[in-house]
């Protein structure tokens, strides 16, 4: 049975990795893989009732992650519909290209920790299009935005899907991941940023001639943008505090905050015509969230859970411990692999490989996994959602990114990892 389960998972995983060449959406591959895996597990285990119990247990954990993601994605869409991100991006102004890169990357780093790396990458790459005329310079900025977004997402429980998975699963806590991972994540950004920005010293910022200060329509005033931006941001920031105070799952905090945002939005736009408020309504925001990605998360989490419950992943963990021996090297390898394949199934697999009873909350393994899986995707443009988004927005060539950024991203990856290992050895 286990051999068949592994073969099905490898086939589904291959279909996910080669989504574009085979022209089959990765969500379809994940769902088919999950369906086949659980079916084989139920039929060949000889105990369907026991398998059903395992499926129910998996469903609870999966639903918490999915509800959290849907709520957070809707909040981000509402902020974007109100042009709320202009509150931040409109204040980024400088005449030095090198200084502009530092400003953009630092804003990206912190914004990614509050929102998520994918949304932040889209917002910041779109901003740079309005600030720079040279496509070559925009590509350099886009590459650094990918690194900054992934680094920023690694030190926050809501900055990356993988850290969210670990946080909801109880492997990490919000305060510990933020305090323990901030410096390594910052170093992960600063090393490539220092290298790339040094090549831009002395070069001026040349804005596109056709771009002028954008005049907003009457549908959203500055007051409305500020209210929705700061309220939405406040809701996301308050989720870890909500979990700490109430001990309820994070998705409840997000749903509660989404309800408050919905109420305030209705009150703000109550006197507008239906046409004026249509694109600002939360109902419209719900239609804009990336449901294909949500379905993918459901499929891949269910698929990986089969390998966990069947005992395959714990056995793999034991083999790695014997073969590689060192836990830090194992996690470093997982991070490097995340540059090639999606980090969501990798982290899901690692959660299944190692028991939280053996490695308690905020242990070295879980925090280092959050760092490596979150930042390793920067090494290749296809290794993270932020990278894929930037690739599409600026039509970045894969080979160009390897030539320009893979080396500096790898240097930042190992530098940040070294900082965390030293930090753990010195502080504990």
C-alpha cells in the first residue's frame, strides 16, 4: 500500500510542478491526488472507519487554515479596492535610484509581514512600474522585491502561508517567531540588497514621462482610504493578540475582524448609489479572491495528510535523521528544495515527518523550518508565489533571474541561516 501511495503522490506532485508545460491547473492535480490517496488508503488499509477518523482530524486542521486564508485575502482585497495601499506607496519618493531601492525593499519587508508576501509583491511591483521608466531597472527592483517579500513573510505568523500553517498547527507562536526570526530574515534581505543596490549608486530616478500624479475618482475619498487601510491592517495585526487572549483558533479572529470591516464599509458607503459602491463592497471582494489557490491548499494538505497517517512521513524523518544526521542540514536542504517546488507541501510534509510531542512549540526545528521554507523560494523565480507573481507582472525571464539574483539570494539564505544558528547557540 505504501509504495502505491508514494507513486500516486509523486505523480500528482510532478503534475503540480510542471503545471505550465502540461497545461493542467495545479489545483486539479492536487484534488485528484488527494482523492486517489485517501481512496487507496481507505480500501487497502482494511479499516475504513479508522481512516474516516483520520480524515475528520485532517479536515479540522485544513479548514482552519483555509478559513484564515479566505478571510485575510478578502481583507486585502477590500483595502486594495479602496486604493488603501496608496497610503504607503505614495510616500515613497527619492531622486537616487539606490536610495529608492532601499526604501522599496524595506517597505516591502515590513508590509509583507503584515499582509502576505504574494500581495505585497504585487503591490510593490505595480508601484515600481509607476516610478521607473527603464525596464532594466524595473527588473532589478522586481527581483529584489521578491527577496524582500519572502524575507518579510518568514518572520511573521501571517506573512507566508507556511508560517501560518506552522502557527495554526501550534508548532510556533507569534511572539517567538517574530522575535527569533526577525534578525535572520533581515540579514536574508540585507545581503542581496547591499550587493544589488551598490551597482545603482550615482544613478538618478527617471520617472515615466506619461505618469503624473493620479487623481482619484469620487468613489473613494482620502478619509475612506485611510479608514479602510488602517482598520484592515489593524485587524490583521490584532489576530495574534486575539489568539493569545481568547485561545481560539486564528481564523475566528480574522472572521471577527472581517465582520467589523464589512460593517464599517457599509456605514461609510451607505449614502452612495449602488453603482458607486459596487466595486467597494465586500461581496465583490469575495469574488476577487484567488479561489484556485485556496482549492490548491485544500488538495495538497489533504494529500500530504495521507502520507502522514499511513506512517510514510515519520519513516522518512527517521531515515533522514540516520542518513544526514544533523537537523540543521536537513532543514537547510528542505529550504533549498523549496526553490524548485512549492513550499506549502514541503512544510506540510515536514509537519507530518516530525511530531510536535517530540519537538515542542518554538523548538529549533520549527522556527528554522519557517525561515528556510519561507526564504529558500527566493533562490529561483519559480520558487515562491511572490516570484511567480513578479514574473508575470514584469515578464521576467527565468534564466535572467538565475544569472542576476540566484547567487545573491543564495548568499542571503545562508547568511540568515548562519545568523539564526549562532543566535540560537548564544541566546537559546
